[in-house]
């Protein structure tokens, strides 16, 4: 690949030079994707973790050494296609590989077989051992009590639902969700979950349910749901808490105490907000619970 390294382009994309193959004006640079990484690891018998910074730097150095000075694009394309069609992840076709004679991984496999009585040995080395398979850590388990807080007020046409904004950094940064409180274990009792939610509402948002201006009219457990992230299994215990308030300061949008930001939305707004899939699932569970209650009442 030949790319422009004029002063302007360097200022615009300095952080993308390596990952996207940006370099100097008319300077040949490599392109390193998953297929190229696999080819290079087998070509040089690199068994280290390809996600480690030292390995990443080594692979880029190797790619820069291999890139053709006159036709860099052809070599880059050839390496990517070789990894995609011949030197594949699970079933490489070493017999048809045009560079198999230079493949150190293949040579090590042959040497290993000669020392261990052939390919049937139980500890046989294979080409697909390169690069090393990175074992993903099991997602940690977290448990939260989630509260769908609905408030009925004299100065509104319909009930309002409370949403809180996640912190500006970290998981799902800045997104809106129903109030929730962390739990120590999956065995937290109903009383413990209720206490955790009440404490969060009071201490973080200044809402003391069941006292003063916030009268509980209904409180129901509507179910459980596990949302799976790449590194977290978030198990949610979900309740629907209905309260009535005569506090005029509750507006559709306001900030809570400290760093917690909240807003009140009506049912129509809640249904049309761009919520995350996990929050949307909780909302769907609420709708199903409400529908089941209506059917139960009509059947009596």
C-alpha cells in the first residue's frame, strides 16, 4: 500500500497510522489483519499471545520487513488472501501453500512427529497450535436489584417513570437505565433486595419511598433476567414500584444528588427511547406483567 504522509494527513490521522496502514508519502507500508497475523505467526513459529503488546510490535516489524517496496499493495493482498483461503484458522492446506518451504511452524511439526513416532502421538504438535489460542476469561457474575419506579402525581396527566444516567465512563457510559442497586450474592432475599433499592433511591436520589411525600401504592416482583456482556453476566431481580407523590419539584427532567443524573419520562417516551437491549428487555417484562394482570382481573 502506498499512502500519503503529507503534513496535513499526518495531523488528521496520527493515531490510525499503524492500524490502518498509514505511512509517509509514497512509502510502502504493511496491512496487518487477523489473516496476516495468522500467516506471520506460522511462518515464524510465533506461539506467544497475539494480543500482548510485545507480540503486536513484533508482528508489525515482521510485516514491515516483508512489504514489497515497489508493489506493497500486491503483497498485502496476497498475505490476506493466503490467510483467508489456505492458511486458515482451523483447517490449513499446508500441501498447497506456496510458502510452506519457509514455514517454521510446519517444520517444527515435522520435527516433532519424527521424534514422537509419527502424527498419532497423543501430544502431537500441529500447525494450528500457532498462534497460541488465547483462553478468554469466564465472565464474572454480578447481581443487581432493578426498580421500575412509577410515580403518579396530581399535576401530571399520567404516571412518570424514573430513569437514571450511568456514569460518563465505564460500562454503558452515559446511557439511561432504570434505578438499580448492587447485590452481594444471588441468594439475596426479597427483603435484602428491597432494602438495597430503598437505600439507593434515598441516598443517591433523595427519594424516601414510603415516607413523607412518597407513598407506596403497589410493589411487585415481576421476574428475573440475565443479561450477558463480553465479560459480565449481569443477573437482574426486577421489581415494579408504584408510588404517589404530591411534591411539585418533581419535573420531567432534573438532576439528582451528587453525580447521579435522573429524568422522568411518561409511558410513551419510555416506549420510544433508544434504550439498551438489557433495559428494553426489562421494559418488555413490565409490559407483559401489566398485561397478565389485566387478564387476571378480567377473568375474575
